[in-house]
C-alpha cells in the first residue's frame, strides 16, 4: 500500500481557520506544493494580506510577513530589491488587491517587479462580512448593495488580468478557478509558472484564482454545488479563465 | 484493470464542505452521521470503490484526505 499524497513541507501541520468550502485552503496547498517541488521553501518570503488570509503567515513553513491592507506588492517590492536572491510572493484578496491596493498592484506591474502575486478573486470582501468588492458581479448581492450590484450606482466589475495585461511590465497573467478538479490542476500549473518566472528572472507574474466564499455568497456550506455552480455559471462569464499575458 | 485505492479522512480537520463527495467519480464518499470533535459531520469513505484518482484530495481545502494505492 502506497500513500499518494503527503502534506507539503511548506505548509505547517496546523488546522486553518477558513470556513467550510472556502477556496483559500485549496490555494494555500497548491502554493505549498509548488514551493516544495521547486525546492524554494528556504528562500521564500511570503507576504500575507489583510483579508481572510490574514493568518496565512502562520500557516506557511517559510519566512513570512503580514502587511497592511493592499500594500502587499509594495512590501514585496522592498523585500525583493533588498534581498534579490529571495523568492517573494504576495498573496491577496480582491478587496485587498483591486480596491485599496490598486495603486500598488498597477505600479508594481508597470515597474515589472520580479515578484509573484497570487490573487484570490471571490467577488466579495470575505473577512469583513460580505461587502461589495470591485470584482462583485452585476446583480450579485452584498451587504453594501443588498438589492444586487447596480452598474448605475456601483459601476462595473474590474477584470484584473485584462487590465494588467495592457501594461508593458506585466510578464505573466493567468486566470484560473478552483471550483472543480480540472481547475485545481490548472491553478497549480499556473502558480508553478508564476514562481518559475521569478526564479528565472522573467518578472512580474500574477495568477488570479476564482475562489468560493460560501459564507458571504449566502449559499450553503454543506452543499458544495451551490458555490461551485456560482463560479461555473456566473463568474467565468465575467472573468473568463485563460492566459492573458505570457512574455518569455 | 483500474487502480484500486482507499482513502482516509482526518475527521478533526474535515469541516464538512463535501467538495470531495461532489467530485468523486465513483461516489465512494459520503457524509458521516457521527458528529466530529470539531463540530462537523465529516466526510467518510464508504469502504470500497476508490480508484486512487486523487480527485477528493485535490479539491479538499483542509488537507484532510490521504489517498493510498493498494
Ligand atoms: C487600511 C484598512 N482598511 C480597511 C480594512 C478593513 N478590511 C479588512 S479585510 C477587508 C477586505 C477583505 O476582502 P478581500 O481582500 O477580498 O479578502 P477576502 O477576505 O475576501 O479573502 C477590509 C476592507 C483594514 N483592515 N485596513
Ligand atoms: S468568509 Fe469567505 S473567504 Fe473568508 S474564510 Fe469564509 S468562505 Fe473563505
Ligand atoms: Mg475577497
């Protein structure tokens, strides 16, 4: 009898605080597996966000720092420039990356900082209780748009991969999803590429992951098809998965 | 012959989201009727049917599933 999956060494053997069915845990595992496979755990510095992943620095088995809301790419820039041999990853939610941290996001891409960004797009502010995010879909209910997002009042969702692809400094931008097994496999490949790019000095690489937030989408956490269906039927229409930029 | 496998669910880590139940191609996981120490009805292996395809482990957000090939 052979065990096929060991817990990645880059993830500490502790239970994580995420809600049942939340996509953050899946992406944490994938990042850790990639760190193991590329053998970069000892030189990785992980920048945790403000958002539900605020404790991520206590889950990863590497050097880590928890930064102020939205400032991940600025912190990552500083670390990478001061310690160019380290591998620096900034892990961020959509409120963090696309709202309060939009300037840091755009300028770090424009400067082609040689950093890796893992962007969890769950179309909501998870941690603070379900407020509208820049990525909230038209018609989607949130605590700050209780009748659904109305473009006349709230504007339109921001597509980060498309936006960043227009910048010359962006080297790699791919959007994936973790709502099914095929998506998880693709997400891991994308994360691996985003880290490899940094190792090879290629530059600014971002993976946007469409991710479930059953709690703040108001769907059942014990019936996974409700949240996965929302990604499958609604989110991918507005945020199509795919490679948006890949400069060798 | 397809591979034969078995899985183990860590009941203290499982939060009962049943993503694994929903993706298993052979439907060999189910919701347990026993309450776990952490307060959930964890997923549990029906005892047969696993083909060691790893789908459940790949989607599990809590690293709660070990897959063995027999
Ligand atoms: C400077 C500052 N402004 C606002 C907040 C409140 N706040 C905490 S988390 C958060 C949004 C989190 O949403 P997101 O980044 O999408 O992460 P998620 O929880 O969905 O993973 C906000 C606005 C804060 N902590 N600091
Ligand atoms: S609130 Fe949403 S994003 Fe936050 S842990 Fe719960 S499911 Fe995950
Ligand atoms: Mg969010």
